[in-house]
C-alpha cells in the first residue's frame, strides 16, 4: 500500500492571542479528491499555507508525498491555486502562462504545446477566438481564474491544492473546473480543495474534513460521514404552495425536529420518536401535493449546519480562513 499523499499530525498556528489552527490531524489518501470544508475564518487557508510551507506550524508535523513539507523539492510536485488570485494584468495571457511554466522548469515547444492544449480544453482558445493573445485585464473574472488554474497545472503536478476554486464562478466556468478535477482523479492525481460550498464538496469529494474555529469537527469518506448520521432525513418536494393544513403538519414537533426549506424542496429531520410512514400519512391526509417523498441520508450541508451550527456559519462568513 502506498503512503498517504498528506499526513498532518497535531499542527497548530497562533497569531498573537488568536488560534487559527488548533491540534489538527488528518490523512489524505493518494489519488483522492479531498475537501477541506468550513465557514470563512475556520482555518482552511492557514492549513493549506502550512501544507505548502509558506508558513510554519507552531506545533506538529506535516508529511507531503512521503517527505517532510519543508523539502524544497516538493515545489515542483505540487500545483497550487491560491484564494487570492494574482496575475500580471497588463501581460498577454500566453506570456503569463509561459512565465509560470518556466518557473516550474518547462520551456520551448513542450511548454507551448501544453499551454495550447489547456487553453483549448478550458475554452480559452476556440475556432472563433484565441484569448491567449489578449491581455489578462481584458478577460472576465471567470476566464482569469481559468488562466490561473492552467498555471497551477502546466507542470503535471502529483498533488493539486485549490483554495476556494469555485468562488465567484458562473455555472459554466465552475463546471469546466469540476470536469478537470474529475479528470485529474482519473489520472491518479490527488486533489485537495477548500470550500464553504457543501454541494460542490458532496458531488466531487471522496473524503472530507470539516473545520470550525481552527479545530477538526469531523472527517472521513463522504458516504461514511453521511451514513454515520443515520436515515432520519426525508427529502420532500411539493407541487405548489402548501395549504395551512400541510404547514401545520410540517410545523408539528411530533413529526419534525428540524426543517431546511428551499421553497419547493425541503429536507426534514424526523423527530426522535417519529416514523417516516406516519409523516407521509399525515401529509396525504392534509392534501399535500407531493412530488417526492424519500427517506435519504442527510446532505453534507445538513451535517455541516448540525456540526458547525448555523450561528457559527453566519458569523464566519465575514472572516478569513
């Protein structure tokens, strides 16, 4: 069995009186897509910077690809997309990418071939347009993000670390990045990305670690994490607005302990003594226009709110992670 891609053992980082990361331990298997999840300010970016040896932990040890994270040779084996995007805005896109490639030891026709292939793959070079000849500041925010994403991947890294890669992207550009993450996994690469967007994590990740207040709340395979929280969740979709009688059922604490209402779709956590069959019978009797009623494992979003707390999440959205 190969060694893990990353092993973190009881790392901590403090700034004055603020503890950014506290006694964090986790293991990332090779070839996995791993999500580092948490609200803004949870310690995700600090953890990533320690992984990359940008900052040093005050305590603990980090091993990356079988060697200490302080090994200078790791630089050429890792691709990194930082949360703070940084491109030379007045430079032509191809020149920026050549510069980033040369920093990783690439040159000549091989580098140009890689650049062209990535520009085409991410639709920055098509039959009708070649954004590679444009200046960076002439591109949309989503296109600029794809350019920086290319810069992180040009040297075919074994380990790819993406800090909030989907932040601010429209659905088309976000899908392009998701497709690339899936392809990287198929090639045997390890991908770590931080996010506070649970839907992306649930679709993409093999395993996750949820961090809040600098501490690990839980970690493990996505399926195992959801299984561990039981089948006490009902997915309910209604065709139209609920009547007062239906609202009465949905607000009855004998049936439902917690409700996540997204208008036409709801995720309901059953009360401790309630049965899904009894809830269904009560909804039918009340005349609910049911499109879907299914007992499901709770979503990562629901588990995240349960473990981290809605108040903590809202407070953290204005911080830095």
